[in-house]
C-alpha cells in the first residue's frame, strides 16, 4: 500500500456496516424532541393581581354587628337553692353550669348591698326556669331559712304546668330527701355520671315549654 492510499483512509471515514443502521440519531435531535412545548402549559387568561380591599371602618363593623338579628335561644335560668354551709360545692356547680352555657342565680353573686334579700330571692324563684334544690346532711337536718326557701320553691312549683320540670332535687352527698321532695326524681351529683344526667335534664327543659 502506497502513501497516497494511506492518507485517503485517514481523511474519509469508513462506511457504516448494516449492523449500525439502527443506531441512535445524534443527541441534538433527541434533545429537540424532548423539550416540551411551553405554550401548552400557559393559562389562556392572563393572571391579574387581586384588587386590595378598602379598609373597613371599625365603627361601621361594630354597628352592623349590633344591628344583626339575634338567633341564639335564651339560656335556661337555673336558681340554686342551698344551705350556706354548702357554698363551696355550690360554687363549683355554678362554674360547671356556666361553662355549659346555662345562666345561674346564686345569692352571693346577684344580691346587691341594701337589697331586701328575702324579696329578691322570691322574685328570682318566680323568674327561674328551673330550681335546683341542693341537699346535704346539713341542709336536711338544719332548721331555718333553707327550709322556708324550699317551701316557697314548692309553692311556685304548684303553679307550673303539669308536665313542666321546675324543681330538681340534687343530692350533694348521701343524705335523706325531705318528704315533700320524695315524689320528684332526684339526681346524685356525687355519683359517677350524676352531673351528665343533670345537664341532660336542664337542656331538655326548653323543649317542654312547647
């Protein structure tokens, strides 16, 4: 082989064999096919920034809130009849009832200085939706105002409709139930589930007014 033939083999690349016909095309062509069309992912509507809301006058907002019609039903008013020695237990009961959305009437919270407390209590009993007569060993054996208060409560109960629940005896501890209250089903607050039963009865009271 002469020098001219050797130079030609270096300049001209050899022809591909039949086995190379299915070789991958140049990388540039592959890249051009894999590039997604950006126009397909564009939104047909241009995105516009939301318009800023004008500042609202706080007084106008409050006025609108006051003018809105009230939709909440009136809360049940619960009168707590008890002995003064049972104040700690009655205060705890009052807090639980308040947390559960019930309105309570407790003398130390409602009476104001100089007020005729006996008249105020009688008036509150008549305004109440239900009276909880809280019983303990002290209250059922102690003579005095609590016994008279129970009599006043029962007198008002006699004026209520026949199916109304107006008086609920609530035992704070194991004790006897006064004779005039024995015809009423009582609840033992000191037993497990006692408060839940009491709350269910209080929630049912508005339905019995219909």
